[in-house]
C-alpha cells in the first residue's frame, strides 16, 4: 500500500491507494488555517438547507463527492437511498418517498393517485409513485420506489403545479382541482370510480371551487365528461 500527499485546490490531503476506487482517498480535515468553513461544515450547512442532498449538489459548490462517502462512514450523514443523504435520525414521513423522487427527477410532477393521497381526497393507498412528465421525455430510471409514469403534453403538463416542501425538498404536486381533472382524463388508467370519489371528496372538504374544476377540466379537455358528475354534487 502506498501513501502520499496530494494538493487539491490549495488543501493538503493525505491519502492512500486502495482497491475500491470509491475510497481512493481517505479525506481528512482541511490542513490550512484561516480557510474558513471546512468542507464537512459546508456539506452540513447545505443539507440543513436542502433536506436531502446527492453528489451533484456538493460538486456544484466545488466539493468532492468523496466527502459524502467519508461523512456517511463516520456517522455524520445518513444514506436513505442509493446516492441520497440526509442528517442522521432524520424523521421519515409517509410522504418522504415523494421527496426522494423529486430529488432524483426534479422536472416530474406528482399526480393522479399519489396527488390524491397527498391532498387527502381519496381512500386509495398508492403502492407506487404516480408521476407526470413532458411527452417525449425519456422514461426515468429509478429502482425504488416503483413509478407509474404518464406522459403529458402542454398546456396540461404545466397547468396546476404547486410546490410543497417535504423533508426540506421542494416537491411539485398538481393542485387538487388539476388532480381531479387528471383522474377523469386518465379514467381508464385509475378507474372512473376513483375519479368520482376524488371529485366528491375534494368538494366535500373544500379543497376545490367550481371555477377551479371547470378551468382544469377545460385544459384537460374533459369538461363535457366531468360536467354531469359536477352537477350532481353541487
């Protein structure tokens, strides 16, 4: 085994050659005085702001991803999924999977059954994350959790997107009205009974207005389909 000193961006790093390329360098504290916040402190500050971080987040601010591996080994970070890190003992809520997917797929939007569940306007329990992505996009590759993906064209894709902060991560979720309209649009996928229940529950709990429902239905081109069910509950 060979040992050596390496100078990286003005910081002296002590390392050794190992078989595992991921741990090629054992990164220790910055050796220069007066450098300011250490790399580890920077990462901890970053994760407090973002909730969940991954390698590209630290690399974007000029920090090697090797620090993540070492901080995880020291118990300073908790790895909740491949490549995703949080602070130790982070509370995992029932919606944490939404935050995890949003971190991996920032341009996706949570919709259909997952959005209904988030807004609490369904009795359905999603066993996968239901997402909408722009038509023509590559199918996302995420090993876990399982995804149910719908490809949506404009203007329906961009209409009704809300941002909700879950575990420190901004998650894009369709509004209750847009979600109800989507369920009628994709009624063959989710079931007409699910769409009707969502409409009834959204109205009963005051999550939507008539104007919001009509606008969303028109964007989705399902106004004629939803109208008789809307008239029945109003």
